[in-house]
């Protein structure tokens, strides 16, 4: 069955040629009746000095290429997609997609670089030696959503990506499109959202709208250019992209589009057919964005969880319980909003990188509560389910999977120590018990503070019905318990226990005992560190050495030779 684009192609090609010729002549001829896009700027885009310089240069490059007669029709260059959207919103953007009507992006970019090397162009456009970077061709890679070879170059401090206008069709058995040269309208219709389908025409200085993107910008609405089921079936990753744009821009997704985002065919395709590297890239952009809580809320409400946080290689009939997932991500958002000195957020989330990892912890929180599946062949050091999902589901880096593994394994101990502090158990003043625990958590996965945060979020998910202003007392009581635990670590002066410098290293200890270092060294050094935590003002480790000597048999230390 022919697609809508296939049926429209002959008429669109003729419209394209007439309209592009009109645009090229607009500077010297009065406009006449024509077919073409809606040109109705939301508000005029005021180019900054670098953008103006680039615009003049690209127009000159088109004239230079046209004069050679190598191209069968006049060149028209447009800036596309995200740059247009952001500039209409008053957001500065340093990344520009440059769309060319009658040449490939690689061919145009190469001719542009040749043009910029000419003395006349250098003088005319005030091109300095460092204004034009090296040209990089990006090979076609469908698995990473690169369906065409493109060219990238940095000019005047702007990052440019050159590609030709194109149309694409999808076979029923493949998510990789067949690409052809297309019109601006065809290029707009293939995009994920109308607000990303706008063009800025360099010749007219106008925004071109083929898909009602400008009205959607005005109403802050996200919808697909074509029927949403077709758009998402063609590329199911667009579901995640729309979540990202809705959360980042604080736009509302059109109800008809939103309904299809949760369609079982779309979710099945997202889970099975899309490479998990691509899922991981989108998830990283979402969780590093300015409104990650909003994104997780959308995933939750649209029932996207099991299509995103999954291992597609495993046949899993059911996933974790997400009924109370909202309590975890809303709790984290609450903590992130209050990071005053000494607060839970300030004590557990210490940097922007830690904030990104924290949102990952909130995202996988339902899996964190899943215990190791029974498996007689499972190795003792095999990662827990949450780490497998992160590694296979969105290709999480080793740093994150390490924290997830440690968080899963230490969650029970963390919760028990927190309960002990809240219950005022007799042992809570034992500085070595808490200090050694913090050091162990940190050594076995990194970032003990994030491991505590993970335990806190799972606790919120398991014990709070909801995280809302209607249950303020329950919510505050929950937070007081964790605040008390962290305050206790600070009062014991073990918050920075992982950074505590040992009074003895393994070689010095072995020399003092008259033996060679061996497997016993780690355990013996832990005995010394525990002594050091109990005696924070001591600088002579002799008593620690004596304690190790008394426990020689227990620690497996050989007799002195």
C-alpha cells in the first residue's frame, strides 16, 4: 500500500521547484501567488552576529555553486528543526542542522570549505584562521539512527550538521527507511513532531511551516506531523523523543498522540526492535535535562516503563511492580528542590554528575526492589536483576552498573543501620561500626551516598502510598527518619570515612609483624582502620599492631619467619 508521501510526491516535487525558484528571486521580484508553506512567524527570529555571518556566507556559497552549473536547479539552504524551535522560544542554540535541497550534505559542505579557502571569501566574510574547523563526514549507521551520510563542521563558533532534504519510506519488515531526495514538505512530514519540523529559509529570513508547527508552538503542544501510529511504527524511539521534548520544554503532548504512545504495537516495537544503545542515548538526554521528574511522570502515566527498562533478550512475562514508582521519583524531586547545607539532598547528591546518577536510581527503583531470581547455576558474584536491566536495557556505563549492584547488595544493611539510629539502639555510638560500613559501601561500588539515596527511594516507594501535599505529615515523618540517620553519621564524624588516611599500609604492617604481605593483609588492615576510627586522636599505630598480633590466628597471619 502506497504511503501518503508516495501519493503526494509528483505534486510536491513540482511545488518544490516552483517555490524554490520563487525564493531565489524574492530579493529582486515582487511576490506572486504561489503554492508553498505557511510563512507566519511566531515572532521574528533575530539572528546574532555569528548567525548573520554564517547566513551571508552560506548564501554566497549557493551562488558560487549555482554559477558553476553543476546542479540542475537553484540551491536553497534552510536551517532546520531544533535550532528553529529553540530560537522561536528565545533559547540560544549553538547546533544548527543545515538542510540543502539539491545536493547531499557531504558534497555541499566540501564545496563550502573549498570556497572558504579562497582569498576573496576570506576577505569578503572576514574569515579568521580558526573560524572554520575540520570537516568530518559521519558515515551512515542505521543502528544509531544515522540513515544518511552527513557532514559536520564547526564554523564561527557554531556546530553545523549538513544533510539534504529527504523523504523516507519504511518497509513493513524493517525500521530502517529507504531514503531519497525530497522536498521541504516531505522532509517536514517525516519528522517526529511538528515543532521540530520548522525551517528557517536563509533567503527570505522567514520560518516555513508545512505541518502546523507554529500554531502548536503557540499553544505549547507536541503532536506528530503524520498519523501518530504511522510515525511511531516507523520509528518507535520517537516515543521517547517526545517525552524528552515535552519534559524539557514543559509542553503538553496532544491527547491523540499520547494515546498512541502507549499502544501495545508501539511498545512491543520499542522493546524489541530498537537498539538499546539508542534507548540509552535518549534516556541519558532525558535524565540530564532540566525536568527529569516530568519525564518519568510521563513514562509512568503512559505505561512505558516495561518497554524501556527491560532486557529484550529475555522472555519476561511480568516486570517489577510500578504501582508506587511515583513515590520514588517525586521524593527525589522533593530532595533536589531543597539542597540547603545539611539537608538530605545536599548530603547525598554532591555534584551535577551525582544528580544524573540519582535520577537513574529513581528510574530503576522498581527493579531495585526485585531480589535475585532463583537459579541453581547462578554464580555468587553475578549482578542482581537491576544491574542486568541497566546493562542490557539501556547500556548503562560501568560506573552506573557498579553503583546499582552495590546499592542492591547493601540496601538491607543501610536500612537496618538507619532503623537502629531511629530506635536509639545501644550500639549506635560505635564509631568503628558505622565508619567501616561507610568505607565498605564506598569501596564496593563507589559513592556510598548514592547507595544510601537508593535505599531511601526504595523505602519511599515501598512504604508511602503517595508523595503528595495531602499527606505532608507522613511524608515529613519519613524524611525525618533519614535525616536523623545522616545527621548521626555527621555527628560521629564518619561522613567522610572513605577519605580517612590509614596510619599503616600493608607493607609497614607486615614488617612490624615480621612476615611477608599476603591474603591476610586486607583483613588485618581493616582491624587497624577500625581501631583508628575508635581512637581518632591517636597518631601512633602501635596499639593497632598489637591488636592485630592478638588476633593473629583469627586473621590467618603466618608465624614470623
